C-alpha cells in the first residue's frame, strides 16, 4: 500500500478495512465505514458518488492518493466526515459545516417536509429557532421563494456560517439574526415556527460516542431530562405565533409523549407526532 496508486475499487476496500479496524461509526452502533469511505473518496476526486460505481477500475493519482490517506487517518481518529470534507448534503443543498454548529442530520429533513405540507399562504412568515448551519431555513427558502424566513441562533459563528450558506445557494433573502431564542424578536409574529433544539439529557452516554463528541454541547444537550429548551420554546412561542400559527419541533425518540403534554399544557391544538426515516417519533407539532 505504501506508495501504491490504487484503483477506486481497491481504495474503497482498503479504506473500509481501516475504518472497521478502528470501529469508527456515527453513533458507535451502526457501521458507517462503507458510506464514509465513499463520501471521502468522492471528495478527493471532486466527483459525485455515482462516479465511484461507474469507474471502479480508474486509478487514483498521487495527489488524490495522499489526500485520501489523510482523510482516512482523520476519520480513523474519530473526526466526522462532514468536518473533514467541510460540507454535508441536506435536502437538495450542499451546506458548509463547521465545529461551531450541529452537523445537519437526515432525520431533520422531516421537519422540512412537515413545514411544506402545512399549506401556509404564499407569503407566510417563518422562524427557524437555533438555525445552526441554516439547514432548515434554507431548505424551506429553496422550496418556497415567497416565504419570509428568519433564522436565529445565539452563536455568532453559526450566523456567519448560515449567511455563508445562503450566499452559496443564492438564498440571501433569508434573514439570519443572532438571538438567544426569541431575545431580539420583540413583537414579531410568525405563521410557523420550526426548531431542532438541543434535546439530549446532560448525562446521556451517547455523548461519549461518534460524531457528537465533535459537536457543540450547546446544540445537543438541554438539562437533566433533555427538555429544558423545548419547555422554554413552547411556552414563549405562544407570544410569537399568529392565530392558527404552527409550532413544529424535533425531539428525541423517547420524548414524544412528554413534548405532546408540554404543547397541550401551553394551549396548543391539533397536536400530532410524526415518525422519522427510522420509524421513530421525531417531530411534534401543534397550532394555536
Ligand atoms: N439529533 C441529534 C442527535 O441525535 C440531537 C440533538 C439535536 O438534533 N437537536 O445527535
């Protein structure tokens, strides 16, 4: 292997073996060596994933080989794939990511789907609370050009990243503002509030495994039962929603009953829960 130039097929099988030997995976439970190797190699070759399947016999050049070895080394020591390549695909957008925010997750696309299915008016006002990389706000903007969308985050670095993603996708009409939840939104009213807040219990062992070790705890954890931020968001949302306005919240897969209770205690109606790609309850919604 030392200075050998491998074919795409050989490079992938070498990388998988390396990653499996270091038992690197997203959450310590599921094997991600195969998809990780492909995403990393595609990035080294500056190609889409499908290229790897089309040209398995193609040989890497020395620069590509060096870069791929470096990527696999970083991944073997636990660094998230998204941090290594600097982006993550979410909805139809390739979003820049950084260690300052949560890496967008596939299950969060459910929030986007639900929001788009709510039959809001053409010029609906929408707030994305804790926007991070801007994933939810920008996906909605890409589908609904006339919605008036605001994304807030308390982290200045997150706002810079989200703006940068807006520019990258020519979605600059989304308004990104630094705000600790609703702190700078006085008197504003929205037809829809969407949020993927932190919801993991402070002491959850899951935090010691996989990619979450490289993400900010402010985007992950929220008190002993993980529900502190959700409680606070639900109780404040009432003041920022129009009549019949919707609140759509991502939550942990074991929190669905509690989040439904919180919504109902705060006067929300038409409360329901939706399942994510893995068949787990992941999103709760209700309207005023
Ligand atoms: N979904 C995240 C995870 O499972 C948890 C935090 C969040 O998305 N709000 O790692």
